[in-house]
C-alpha cells in the first residue's frame, strides 16, 4: 500500500524558512524538530528568496501578471481561430474522402513522408494498414473465363447469361450461372436482342386525302337524343 504524501501549508513553510534565516539553530535541527527533511527546508528557502522581490513590490508583480495574462489571452484567441479553421478544413476534406474508393485512397499514402508517419496517414485517410500493404493476387482462372465470355459474345452477341453459361460448360469451364452473369456485368456485355421493327402505315403523297364528314355528328346526335328524353319522357314510354 502506497504511503500518502504529506502536504504542508504555506504558513508552515514560511515559519520554518524564517527560523532557518534567523540562524539560531542549524538547519538539520529545525528539520528534526518539525519532522521534515533538510532537503525540503532548502527548497523552501530557495523559493522564498527567489520571490522575496514580489513581497517588497507587490504592485510590480501584479502589473507583470496582468501583462502576461493579456498576452496569454491574445495567444489563446489566435490559437482558437486556427483550431476552428483547421476543424472546418478537416471536415471538408473528410467529406471529399468519402467519395473516393479504397484504391484511390491508397494512392494518396506517401510511405517516405518524414513529417507524418505511415500509420497516421492511413488513420487520416480511413485506410487500415493491412489493406495498404495488401497486394491483390492475379486470378488466372477468372481471367480465362472472362476472355472466353468475351469470345463467345463476339461470335454470338445475342446470347444471354444462361446461353453463355451452357456454352462455357460445353467448352470445359466449371463456373456457376451467377458468376457468369457477374463477369458479363463487369465486362459491360449485354445481349444484342433482335427486335422486329414496328411497321406503320405510310401515306402516299400522290393520293388525294378525303375529309371525314361524320366527324362531330355523333356528338351532336347524342346531345339531341338527351334533349328529347328530357322534355318528352311520357311520349317516349308509350
């Protein structure tokens, strides 16, 4: 169990320092009587003598304190503005970095930069060190399947994913239908479907165009019939 440190008051320290300065007793005797170490007495004496000028000219000490306080306040305000500006810039940069992919972020890391460690760069960019050192392995099987899919598309562009999958199985490749669809999407391949063109009636310019003479008559006859039923209901029911 650790021993609790003894704390002495300012009045107690001043009393012992005055006894030491009186030179009536040796320093070791004073220390023994008050149960303190001689080293503590020496330190208190030095502190007292270094600050005795303040006791003789308190107004000067207060003035210097006010000057130091004003300078510290001005410096604090300047640092607050700098920190605020850095915070705004950091937030702006963080938003921009979110739009970047992992590969683009890894390119921003500078391993030989002396002013900023590699781990700190990865932390600021949101990239783990393991992903930074990771090197993707080249999958030869995947490359061969994609090349075969591209060849099939060049030969028969109307084939969809199911047809291409069947053709790959016949060619000796072991691959699932979902993988084929994913590889085709990566390559940007879509089946070129043969759509029959819609045939519309194209008028011959030399033929004469006749007007539709019944246009509007059907609507007019409907109004007339409604008017008749409104004013002659009993006659129409006979």
